[in-house]
């Protein structure tokens, strides 16, 4: 599962609340169902802030990215 967790953001207190009510709550962005086993580790790309990799107990590595709609909500 991919979540947006605004409650632990590094933005100054109150700054994000002024932007809009959709951004001021923690919520589920999506569920990633490519793994057959539990996910062991997740790492963000050092080259692209929107790409991450997940590793499951069965040894499968999945490369994924933040959905474009979520990316634009953050940037715009």
C-alpha cells in the first residue's frame, strides 16, 4: 500500500492546511499487488524522487512510481 502521510511531513506546521482540505489528511494512494509474499523492504530512488523499489520475502523486486495524479497534487 502506498500512503500519503501528511501528519509526519517536514513542512512547517499550518502551511499545508492552508493549501486545501484534500492535502491535510493521511490517506491511501494505492495498493500494489505485484508481490505474492509480504514486503521486506522499500527504498526510494536516489536519482528520481518519484520512483521506489520494493523487495518481498520471495525475493521479487518490483520497481514502481508514484501515480502522476499524486505527483501533480504535490507539485502544483
